[in-house]
C-alpha cells in the first residue's frame, strides 16, 4: 500500500508533535527538516562556556491537554521539578505580587484607593470595545491601566495596545473578583497562585530543551538538521533546501513564520499578497552571579517590569527553576527585552543596559560579582495580535490548504493565544489526526475551547 509522503518543516514543538503522533500511529513515510543544528525551536536550551544553562525566555510548562501530560511524563520519566508559581511586578520602587489587582494593598495608600475606585467603576461597564487598550481600561479601570497594564503591554509587545485586538486574551490575563480584592486589602493577604500556570514543571537538567530532545529521540532517524528551506513549489509539490536537497511531498506541514512562507512559495493557485502582520523580536540576556541568590528573590519565579527604570519587560530567577541551571556557588537571572520598529533596542550595549536596569530594580547589587553573561536574539519573538490579524490569517491559510500545505505553530498560525509549548505541540498532533483520520483541528481554530479546559 502506497502511503502519502509527509514533509514537516521545523523541529520545534509543533513539528515534533506531528512527528510524535505519526510515530505513535506507526506511520513511517515522513521527514522533518530543521534549519538549526538542534531540535526545539524557540523552546531550545543552551549551555554557555561557563556552565550556565539558558532558555530563550522564561518558559514554564503547564498544559491544557491530558495527551500532552502523558507525553511529558513518558519523556521525562520523573526527572523534573514542580514549582508553585510566584510572579511579581516591580512598580513604585517595590515588588507587588501578581495578579496586580489582587494585591494592591502593597501600594501607597493614595494609589491603592485610586485603583480600588477604578476597579469599582469598571464593573458594569457596557462601552463598546474594539481594542486591547479599551479592554484593559474597561476591565480594570484607568488607574491600574495607567500604572501597570498599559505600560507593561507596550513594553512586552513593543506595539501599541490601541492597535491590538483583545480576543486573544482568554486565560492569559487575570479577571477581576472585587470581593476577593477587598478581602485581600482588609486582611493584607498576598494572592499569588492564580492562573493556568499556578503550578508548573521544569526539567531537573538541561533546561526546557531537554523535553524536546526527549520527544525527538522517538524518531531521530526521520529528522534532518541543518536543512534550511529556501523555496516551496506548489505545482511540483517540492521543497528545496539551501544545500541543494529536494523533497517531494503529498502533504506539507510548515511551522516557519507565515510571512516567510508566503515569500518563498511559488505556483499558488491565486495571488497571496504580502501579509500585513507584525511581530516583535526578543533579546534574552542571561547573567550568572557569584554567591547565593538574594533572600528577597529566593521564592520568586519571574517578575514583570512595566516602568522605564529597566529595558527588560520580564526577569526570571532561572536558577530557582532548577539548581542545575547554574554551577555550584552561583545563581542566575534571565531578562527579556522586546524590540520592534515601535520600540528600538537600547542605544547602549544591551548587556550593560540590562545590568544597569537590574541594579536599579534591586535584582542585583553594584558590588555583585558577575561571572557569566549570555545573549540570544530571536528575530521572531512574539506574534502580535493586531486588529486585522484574524482577517489576514483567515485569508491566507485556506489558499495554502488547497495545495496540500498547512501552516501551524507559534508563527505558522500567528495565534498567540495558542502558542504555548503544549498548544503548538498539539497543533502538530491534531494536524496528523486530520490528515490521516479526517478529524477536526480544535486548537488552531478554536482557542476558546482548549483554553477553557483547564
């Protein structure tokens, strides 16, 4: 029996999800081509020359799927740590637990009262909402919007919230529970365990990338590394790589950014205009510090920085995730800086700018001994949910589908609301289920369903 030839572009979580499911079903006629020297994509990990392990950002693993949970357990075999999330916000020269609105008792009394009044005023707001900025103000009031949510989101997205849609929000932003907030104020109670990642897992060794190396181990012989795709011919159903190799396909799953896919594909049955999509780049700066982690950071996982006192939008005490992320006698911090045409990179050396910001925000002291620094910049960091994103994606995807080409994953589908590791892995799994068994894909087309499960 002749089976269709399946080619998968990209060995990140989405491509590996497809490979896992194909292998699980006993399907052999597939190949994954990956431009990098290793698997994992944006979920890769690196070990620097000084022995520190780094991720491409502060990844935490939480799942919306029982299937993904089973895969994780199968791959990791118990070699992971479980943490209760502690995330914080640096604002008004102090750390406030996240969610911000649940912990406003940490704020100066005048600001606290203003925030509470704004929250009360937002209840029952029936104004028509079109943008993410409008949604923030309508949901949390103007004061919390002013001091935290608007400046932070401008910083993390490197894009105006006034030009973003709000339908992606789902379970990613804490909703308002006024009775809970008022009780926390009265009792001066910290409220930190919110959200889908209130508890998360992290590999004991090897960083987040260890998970994806383990997944790939199930079908290594069907992954080719250093295979950068340069063109896709829809008439010949042919993928060409920079090394001259060519790969025929019956079905193609591509996880590259969809704007790159459009640019390199020829022979489409109809014209596909250059997509008007926006993304931000992210520079990750790792700092290894001699000694023990400071007491005030010992329990913290990651921290948000809405103010201009630091160039980074988020910092992670990465050695808190696993002591094996840093050599003995040291600890580590990892910062993320978003960059786009709306928010340029720091004018000075990025490492110097990050260290200066870390001192200003009390993450480190001036006299701390820094024993290692690491910088990684990814051009495609965040797929921005612009106002017209859905219209653009909904126009482009069907054109490729008619040619046996499916674009999935964090930047292949450009849907941030389903771009976590579990989401993108399951996009690959569900794509295989569709191709081989005719089942519907839920994650990529119905984020509201999957994000409402857990």
